[in-house]
């Protein structure tokens, strides 16, 4: 009779998982050849076994192989396998070590866990069956002390002999100021707001100079309410070279300068009185384009004018003192296909 120990070894040679019912399963893993140069050992490829106590369900592999090799019926081998695994479990429960030839040794620790140590002297890998470890004498080469001692070159000498490194350092030295001023100019000067740059802006030690303004006395204007029937008479009453303010309606005042008595009044400035809302319909960088747009809006019946201040020239379609008036202007502008926004002064 061929014992179960030999049957299990034959199955592990051909299979990667072999289950011994009511005892545990063997899971194999192929390990490649390894060389230990220090110990001088060449280890052939082998099959590493892992024992899993939870693999206890009978898959029929061990019984079928046992019955085939011994010429038994399947049911005849069931009782013999039960007796074999029962004896293994009884020996482990008594604290004995159980050894299966060519496989390894089983033992149970103080916590009741079954430990398995594989037999390293028997190779279960079929492709390496019968091969053992090969020993050799390591070839150790003793380093000889050189007759001439070479002193490593300093960084400066290496830089001079290697032009590539020199140009890398030169490029880094040139890019450093460029990177600094790329941050300094936009963040620490007003070049983005004014559009002008000065050589003084490149001095990082120069502090920001606050703008200083001087007060100037302005001669007050005489306000005259125009009468449509007496406009010419009232304008003639202004002395030559003087400026007078003339109220056209409740919210609009004109400043008129008369250079001499013979010339007609020249429009200098238009000012909005009691109106803090403007409906802006365009911004221009070219004053000529802004004036053309104002004339077009005035031809369409809008009280268009140019708003003072700002970096761009803003064109307003009309002024309003409250929300209802500005909404009326917005509705009228939208009917012409023009979009704008409300500016509060």
C-alpha cells in the first residue's frame, strides 16, 4: 500500500493546491533561482509551501489519487483517510510534533495555532526535481592601493574645464534679475495703472513717493439762469475773457468763456448738477472715437456726454438723480440695440 504521505508529495509535484480533508491545505509558490555570493551557494528554483489550516473541505483530489494508486474503490479510501487525519489532529492536540517525509514538520504553539516548517532538503518543484544547492568559492578581489594618488579637482577647476557648466551658471545669473523684476515691476510700481515706466522703478531701495497737490484759488462763477428769449443779451453781458455758468435745465450747467466781445461763446466743460447716476454705454481709448459716438447718440435724442476721469474715455447716454430716471434711460437705450451699465458717481 502506498501511504498518504507519499500520495500528498506526488500531488504537490503536479498541483499548486492540495487539500487534506479535516486537517488543512498546502498552497505552493514557485521561487526563482538565487545566488548568495557571500556564502558561495547557488540555490536551484524550488516550490515554497504554505500551510492553511482553514482549507479543510474535501475536493476529492487526495482520495481519488490514493484509490487509483492502491487499486481501491473511492468509498474504501474514505475511512482510511479519516483515520489518517484523525491521528494527525490527535498528535497535535497532545503537543507532539508531526512529521510528513519530504514535506515538513507540524507543531502547535501555546496559542493553539498549528505551525508548519517546510523540509528544505527536498525540492518539490517538478522542473527542478532532484536538484540540490551548488556550492562555489567566491572570487574575492582585493583592491590594491594605487601608486599614484589622484586629487579630485576643485569646483572652480571643473567649471573652467567644462564650458557647459560655465554657460549654465552664466544663464542662471542672467535669469535671476529678470525673474526678480518680473515680480517687482507689476507688484511694487504703478506701471499697470499708468502704462508708464521709469528707470527709477528698477531701484528696489527707492520708496514710494506720495503725490503732492497744491491748492489753487479759483474765482467763483456767477450763475445765471438762461432765458431762451434773452440768451443773446445775457451772453453779451459777460465780460470778454471771463467765464460764466449758465443753467440749461434742472440738472445741466454749462461753463462758457468769452475771449472777446466779437466771438461766440466757446463750450469748455459740461457739469452734472444733482445727478449721481450715469448710464455708461462705451469706453474708448481714442478721444475722436468717443466724440463721434457722443454725436451719434445726441442725434438719436439722447443727452450724451463724456464723463471726466478714468484711464479710458467713458461715454454716458444720460444722467439721472434717482433709480426711476436711470431705468427710463436704460429702456430707451436698449430699444436702440445698445447695452450699457449704471455708474454711480
